[in-house]
């Protein structure tokens, strides 16, 4: 490894710091909203719009 390789590695590590990512999980373990929740939301939304 050359000194330039080490400098490049330091630059890359500085430019790409780790970041914390938070995501919601459904009770079934899938990402929220899972397909079942999406379906239920569509049904609820449709029933609210159809109500007089």
C-alpha cells in the first residue's frame, strides 16, 4: 500500500460515515405497512369516501 492509498482510504471513510436508520416494523415482522395493512387501509379509505 502506498501513502496515497491510505490517504484515499481516509478520504472515503470521512465522506461515508455510518448513519443510524430507523424503520417501522409491523406486528407480523415485515416493514410497516405490510401488504395486509395496505389492503386494510385501502378498504377503510374507500368506505369513508363512500359514506354519505
